[in-house]
C-alpha cells in the first residue's frame, strides 16, 4: 500500500486551518487523518492541529498487526473521543479560543478492509475501477435538508448554507462519531479530504483526474483543480492506494 498527502491555503484564506497526518505500519497497513479547523484563525488552526496530532499519535502507538476490524474501530473512536475532550478543555480555559473546533476524518486500511471514522463534513471517497463513491455522509445542515427531501442534489451543491456544520469535534464535551467499514481490493483508492476539495471539485472530476495522472501526482492535481474552480477554502487531500 502507498499513502501520500498535501495541503494548500487556497486563493482566498490568509492562513491554512487544515491539518493532516499519515503513516505506514510495519505490517504494510496505512493510516491517515484530515482535519479542518474553525473558530477564528488561531482557534481553527489550533483545534485541527491538536486533533490531528493526538489522533495520529494514539493510532500509531496503539496499533498492532493482530488487530481485527472491531479493535481498529475501538482504537479510532477512543482516539477521536480523547481529542474532542482535549480541544474542548483547551477552549474552556481561554476566552480567545472559545467555540473552536474541527472536523475530522481518519482511516486505517488493513488487508482488504478500510476502517473510517469521521465527524463533520471532511469526506472519504473510494475509487474502484472506473467508479467513485462517497463513503462518509456530511454532518451538515444541507445534508439534513437533502435527507428530508427539502432540497434537491443540485440545490445541495450550491446552497448558501452549505458551510453550516451540525457536528464538530471540540465544541461540546461529548461527541458522536460515525464509523464505516469498506471492503477494498488491490489498486482501489481511498481519498480523505477537507471540504476545500469536495466543495469545489465534484466526484466525477476527481475520478477523471485520478484516471489521467500518476498516483504520486494525484493530491497536487486535485488541489490544482480546486484552486482553478475558485479555491475559496483551504484544500487538503490524502490518498491511499491499496
């Protein structure tokens, strides 16, 4: 397995409030984390950095090659829960950081299974053959409106309230985390990203870019496409080739 990643400030923001980490275990399995901070420049950047650092350290230290999917799920959920409490406690003692938080999407890919946990609207996609599928479901106001049939998919893509997130790491003392198991085959691709990519590059374009470039250039090419399409947010992409 291979894993690569990159992040870009975009064309509008003055700072990059995204954070990402990734690595490879001794048995060849890989892990990755993407966070998108919010709560002011200093708060958003701090929240995403704390969460990315804490989760990556815990899943690096806690992993062992005999782990099953359930064990990996428990590890990821525990790591994200701990990060949530840490960010919340930090914001509670500093008025300048009050309300800071971050989205997070984290995965461990071991053998034929990708284990993915997420909070917020940072996403995970899988590309298998000539098909792309969104794995995660956004925790956002417009996603809830779409689920209730209040808006169409076309309205979802361009809705003015698309940036309103309904679940964020670090804002409340307790957090609800969604988890997915995904079967993967050789040469399948898992993409983790902040909404700086998904908000400006549709899944069909992501697939076309994947099909037209080498794996080593994929993250850079996706970031370039997001900037060409507006680049109005920080853009972070991590890709795992199974």
